[in-house]
C-alpha cells in the first residue's frame, strides 16, 4: 500500500472493525484454552486481520468453526471497548502470565518499539483495551462496542505457522487469519476473490501448465524456466525489445559480477548491502553478484567521451540481478532471489529531461497495455528532507517533470510526500489485474547520485564538461514477477500471441494423423505454434487435456474435415466455431496474434 | 593443437630447426651479456620459438637486430649440435652459474618434471646439447648442424615479460619470441599473417568500432557489450535461436548460481573445482556461480515424469557461465571469466542416439556456414582407458555414431585416441578463419556420467524406467569467443546481415539533411539499420569515417540525388555503385541481408 492509502485505511471504520474482531477472536481462543493460551500480536492487515497464539495443541478446521460461533455470541452481547493507560509496571502485573506481552511491554518501556514489537519513532503510551473480560495490550483504535461489527460479515480463514517476531530461532506460533467486512455481500465478494485467486495461483498453474520449476536442489527463489514458460517470457521479451528499439533504446549486455570497488563507488555497499549476497574472492579481489545493473551501464557510458550531440543515450538490458531475500518471504515468481529486469538507464542533458520522462511514462503505459492491462494507479514519491542526495533546489525540476508527465498521461496518481529514495524523485506505476489486485511493476527513478559518484560528463556545445542527468527505469519490473502477475491475470489462459502452444490438432482416429501433421506443417510455416495430439486417447479426452492446458484453439480433424481440407475449430472456453478451411483458420489466428487481443475465450 | 598434429609437428624438421635456432639465440644473448645473462627455458612453439632470460637491463629493438645479425654469423659457421648425457651432479657443476638451470636439473633428478619444468610421466635422462661454445640443458631433438638452418628464414619478433615458471611470485624474465622457417618466402608469408592478425586484433577493433569494453573497475575477463557489439551478438543469437527452434530445440532459462549439493551431485566439485569460483553463503548454504548449465537442464528434465514418447528432448539456452582463469591468461573476448554458451543438452533413447548425433553435427556445420566459415577440421576423442565413466563396452556405440556422423558430413577428421573426458567420447570441431588460423568452437560430447549421477529416467513402452542418453553440445561455443573470432575473420567488416549499422546516409550540405532523414525513415521501416551523418563535416571526411567504421553502404545525398529521389551508393571497399533509386537500394540491401552473403566489399 502507498503511504497515503495506508493512512486512509487506518482512519477507516473497516480498520477498527478488523482490529476489534481480532481482539474478539483472541478472547474466544483464550476461552477455548483457559489458562493455557499465550497471546502474541494481532493487527489488522489489508482485507482482514490475524492473531498469533502459543497454544497447547494445533488448531483444527473444527476449532475455527467453533471460534467463529463464539465470536458471533460475543459480538451479539454488545460489549464496549474500554481504553486505559497504564505504567509499564502496572501492565507487567496485568499480563504476568503472558510472556509475549511482557516482552512487548519491555520494548514499549525502553522505547523504539510499538506494541507489535515493530520499530517506531513515536514514544507511545502503554494502553490496554478491554471488551467483556478480555484485556489486550493495544494502542487502538477500536470500534466503540461489539455491535458495530456485522456478525454475518466475519470469517476465520486459515491457520499458518509464524515465528515469534519473525525470528526462526524464537518459538513457532499459530497464526489465525480472519477477515471482517461491513456487509455479508462484501464478505462473499472477498471470499470469491480469494477462491478465484487460489485457482489462479501462478505456482499451481506454473506446475500444471509446465511453465517453471523451483527446485530445492538448485536453491529457493531461483527459477528454472521450462520450455513453455520460457517461450512466453521470450515472446514478451522480443515484443518489448522491438518496441524499445523503435523507441530509441540501444541494448547492451553486462556481466553478473563486479568488483567490490565498483559497488563502493556506486554506493551500493553503503546503502544496499543487506540486499546483496556475500562477496566472493578472485585472486585477492572481492566481487559481488550484481543486485542492480546501473554501475555497468554507467561504465559503458564512461567508456568513451560523450558529446551533447550523443545525448540522450538510452541503454537497455534484460539484466539478471540477484538480491537477498529471506527464504521465509520467497513466493513463487513474485518474490525471488534472482530475477531479470527489463532495465534501462537514460543519460540526458538537463534540457532533454522533461521530454525523456514524458516519453518513458508513455512508453510504460504503451507496453503494459499491450499485455492487456488498462487499470493504472501511479505514485509520485517526493524528496525526503532528512535524507536526499543533491541540492534540494535541484529536485524541483525533475519532480515537476514527473508530475507533469502523470498529468499528461491522464492516469490517477497520488503523491507520496517524502517517500523518495535518497537519490531522486520517482514514479511507481501500479496496475490492477482481473481480480482488482494492485501490483507494482514499473518504476521511473530520477538519479542525482550516480552521475556525481562516477563523475559522468558530456562535452557541451561550449566545449566544457557538464554533468548529464540519469534516469533508471524498469517497465515490466522483473520478468519473473511480471510473468507471475500475467499468469494470475489470465488464469493461465494467455492471449494467443503469448500462448506457448497456440493450437493443437486433434486427429479423431489414426487415419487422420497424417493429414493433421500436414496441416501442422502449414501452420508452423505461417508462424503459428502448433502441436498434434496423436496419443491413442479418445477425442474428448484430448479436448479436455487441451482445455486444461489452456490452449487457445483445438482443431479437430475427422473424415469430413480431412475430405474438405478443413479443421473443426473449438476455443478453450468450449465455444465451437465449426469447421473452416485451414487457410481461413490460419488467417484468423494470425489476426488474433497481431491484435494481441486478450479477449479470446 | 590436437595430440596427433602435435606429434607430427614434433617429428618435423621445422620443429628441430626452431629448437636449434632458440639455442643459437641463447648463445647470442649470453655473448651480448657475458657472465651476466641467466638463461631459463627456450622451447619451440607453434610457428616459432622463444627463450626466457634474466638480464641486467631491458632489451631494445636495436638489441634484437644485433642479436639476429650475430645469429646469422653463428649459422654460417656450420657448427654441429653435440648431445651428451650427464649425471645430475655433473650437470649442476656445468651450470653452476645458471640458477634457473640448477632448479630444472633438481626437478629432473627428483623426477616428474621435464627440462622445461613441466610435469611429465617419463623419467628423462639429463642431457645437454652444445653448439660452438654454448651448452644448454636439453632433451633435443636438434638439427645436426647450424647449416641446416636457413639464415634468411629466421626473425626475432618481440620481447615480452614472463614470470619464471609462470609464477607471479618468482622473478620476471625477458622472453624473446622468434620464428624460423624453411624458406624466406615462408617467413614472409608468416610475417604478413602476423601483421594482418595485428590489424584484425579484435581488441583493437572492439575499441575502434565501439563493440565492447573491458574495464578494470568491473574486473578483468568480464565483458561490457556496447550497443554495437550487443547488436551483432543479438543478431547472431536471434538467427541461431530461430534455427534451433526449427531444429526441434526448446529454450529454457536457468539461474547463475546453484547450491553446493547440486554441484556435488553433478560431480563438478570433484573434477572441475579449479574452474569454479569460491562459494558464497546464503542462510548457511553454500552456492556456486555456475561454470556449466548442465545440472540445471537436468533438473528441468527431472521436474516431470518423462515418457519414451517425449524423447528426444532438446533443451537450449544462452547460458552465461563463470569459470576461473588466471588474470595473466585473459585475452580480450577469446579468454574471459564470464561467457555465454549457446548451450544445449539432448536427452534421448539409445535407439535415437545415432540420429541425434548426426543431426547435431549437421546442424553445427549449417550454423557455422551461415556465419561465413567453410573450412572445418574435426577431432574425435576416444575413451581414455585409465579414466572413464560407464562400462567400456557402452562407449562403442556412441563413439561409432560420432565417427559415422563425421564420415557422412564429409569433413576431414582425426582421431585423438584416449583424449576423451572421463564422461564420454566427443567431437571437437575447429574452423579455419580468413588467415588460416584454427579456432575450436563447436563441441559435441556424449555423457555417461550425469544421467547416472542424477538418476535420470524415462518410462519406456514396457512401462519400466530406463536411463536416457545425454549429449552436451555448444555450436558457436561461447558468444564472446565466437564474436572475437568473427571480428578477426572479417577484420571488423561484418557481412550486411550482421553489421550493427548497415548504411549511413551522408548529406553533402545542410539542405540535404531533411531528405536524408526521410530516406532513413523509409529504410528503417524496411528493416534496415541506418544512420544519418549530419555532422558539419565535409563529405570526404564522413566517407572516411564510415569506412573506418566498416559500414557496408555509404549513401551520399546531394542536389542531384535529392531531385531524382536517389542515393549515390558506395561500398566500404571504396567501390562506387553510382546513383540508384532508394527503393532499388533497399531491395539490394535486403537481398544482401537475406543471403547472409559475407562477400560484400
């Protein structure tokens, strides 16, 4: 969530409802295990809440049902939520049997941690909230009384393991996830979305459609792309590359490791070290796996003297970078340790900067639209006065250029005041997928820092050296993450232009195989990706398998089709287009490819 | 050199001539620095010889001239080369003022090292050779007397630094390179080739044509591809990819690091550790940069159950690997630390193996011919009885299949008996470039080892599990090395289809710029890579620069061309094709691209 959106959520009734429902759940759990339940933390989260417990046994689905029932009773009882401020000693007395709470109280007393044990700059009071006979250490806010919660709009979802304070050396707790909404309809809509999201889970589809593998032998967070997933990725890359070339980008290649002093010069070892892997030693020099491509593109810029006439220079690369993520947070293609950015760095004169930013934003939208996305939301992060490179006055022009580009592009945007990285203002572009989920993919970042650190220059019309401006940008962001989003957006049913197999020919009997093979050759010559299913299975089984594989076109071939030089065309949605000449089918499929139409059933 | 070729060379007169000339040079050097010259080693090498000396001062080009003169005098004196066998003590007495020789004698005495300090399995006698009053520790062979050397066919070439025994902690010596031939004509031809090779040096051309950069800040042996070099590479990759797809290969992507236990299972940590970089630690697990792609392709194979109907499976990848090379041996694009293989692994049933090998060899030749190479030499390495995986009997069929494929392909081949790696027989395919230099690029290797180590299986028609055969192959080998060869082969004047800029439009005056720009747009729409040189330089300067940049077509545009809708076409060779309609030029250039003709001047 953006900082603005987060603030609005925290001010909302729904936030208080979820927070209070978490307390009610904790009450129900402590009643279920009297004297034995140790409570940890239970915050509201996006779309719901959770609460972590240390319990004498593992919870079952039946427990959740029973807890939900008890929660509805508590809600019906119309208890108020009473707030009280305590000293640390009073709080420790009150929670003397709750060791996790004691640890949180100590953290609050020493300062720097909030009641969830998270770092905070505030020095919060120690407060408790009580409903019925259940009291929790909590800063609030809550609803005034339980009646403000709709008992038909709550649901406990599942239980998952979670280490206390996320530390794998601390106890493993049971985390109950729940959700709460204002109306039963909202709850239903949310549950449908959850179920749909599970069906679309790219990890499941990745396996079913044989798109990619993650193997523990190779290492978590490292993706092995199977031929079909690799094909989709390559088509996406080829399309983007062509568009980049039309847009005046030049492609470079850079290595995956670089000397420590390169990363010292770039500053990554100062401010990004936690995201970098341990160095490796080569002949007494330390080298790091690259977490970013920028220093390499900078070195290519620096490999010659550049003149004002050479600018803008736009270096693009499918650059595979490696960034540290804890194994616990890795998630399919969406959060990985190695990923390929569709990265580019622009070097331009100050007078070229507004146009470059404008072009980049327009180009991002152009590319994302080609993949079937149309619902965008942008966030403009402005200077953090406490932490920023360059002269504050220098920030104004690029920030304004970013803002104007957003205005001209007519996409909704919010300003995240003070949320820029230290090196420059930026735009983050999010898109909403078919389920309305927001994904951050594109980023356009202005950089005051690297040109200075690498002493970049161009020779101006005046014969003097000047400092170029530098812009980082990635549009799809990471090919891995983008593919994850794409799989979920389309539920694996890729548009024809991206489908790894576009059509499968299904001969009804052995005597139709030769004809099917001949048509396949024609279709391949026309640039289509076509398989022939010549297994000894029945036609209906082949059609079902093709549908499961989400192949756009099934082309059934029997006696009649063979005699007429036709194929019987069926879409993966089940729609039957009837028999058509092979040439007509080829034309139709080619049109679907060229239009990049996402709509084919 | 292959082992067969090396043996033939060692038996040749030229080898003895060069060896003896090295001794004569050493005599001349010791005479030039009486009592001060310490001699190290001086073997014949391909096309010549060298000798390493420890001298009181650096040698100058004038010294080389004087040495050459003295060598001719020695040759004219008709001295014999006398051999004598000594005990180690006698030898130490004789060479008491020559510390390097003493070290070599100690090595000979202890065994395991030859008279060049290189490991050997023989236990050679300690022998000396004497001509005139110069005696050298030497195993021979030599010519009988100096008269057998043609004084008009010798030349000292240059001096370079070389560490004693290649160890950077030992003294730096002066190595004089020289050459010797049977006739003055042979010498001249060789010197011309040397000069031509210098002109074609891909490191020089890489800089001049802005193709790639190696930067000490990034690290030696790590290539930064500039846009123009990247373009050539990408065109080569795209062409190959398309051909691979036609040939039934499927493309995969794999990460650049993998867990230590993957490399243990594959065996790389046993037999290839010296070629691998130090591991890096991620959450207590060791990971290695990949030196090869095979284990990843194997893991993709293993990600599903495979049936006999699925085979052959052919996984291809432009896989970037990292292998340790000492910084002293790195050389431009030809010897690097990180490179991208056009790698593939084939998994097939035993009955499919001969056809697969046949196809792979034919495919290699097809690809290499497309890049303009036509002169091939193959080497078939057979089982080393002392070191081989699998049952010796199992080696017969694949070795025979490799041999038969070579026969059918009608390319000359030699058998390197016992030179196979332990894991299977292989074909190395070398090509000769425009200067007749031999380059090893393609390799086709049969592998008994990995299917066993990873327990690979497919389900046969009998419903049982069977072990598939596995073949490794890289055709261009490494994109870096191949590009180096390509640059030198074409002296940077790439054929039209590969040229990063195919044509440059040269407006004679400012009033022709708009017309030139319009034509450039038309040409780009036709798929050509075209620049407009709109600098304020004179036409001849622009033509000269375009020739230096080896751009295939220069299109001059003045009043006459502008009025007629034409361009005046000139080739980079200087040949003037006269004015032609823009459409006609486009057609001609497209034909040159499509034919991949290497011949355009």
